[in-house]
C-alpha cells in the first residue's frame, strides 16, 4: 500500500506543479508522476534540514516544500525533455527545397 500512496502523491504533486508553471509542459504522464515523486523527496529533505519534517497536526510547511520541489523538478525535466525529444512531428512537415 505504501507504493500506491507514493504514486498517488507523485501524480497529484506533478499535476499541480504543471498547472502552476506558465505555458505547456509536453511531458508524458509517467514522467509527471516521477517528477512529483522526486519533488516530494526533495521537499521532505529540505523540511528535514529545516527541522520541520515532523510537527503536530498538518505539516503545511513540509507540503509547501514538496510542492516547490515538484515545481522545480517539473520545470527542469520539461526543458530537458523538450531538448531531447524536440519537435519530432514538425520535422516531417517542413517543405523541401
């Protein structure tokens, strides 16, 4: 059941991060989930370094740090994905001279 929650949290954080970042991020859903998971891990690490990882009640600071981590990871991965994949569909539509 633990892995299911990791995937669900990664999906939610990844989708929220994509909604926050201006423009369109053309990355597949599986990569969005991975970015959300990595952002969550990054946010948890920062929360641990700041000493706010375990507090009473809802850990709002940790959740905000997880979301910030997801936004950073999604933005970076979207740029790398676009650089690697490029506009492969547009290559075949160019006019031949």
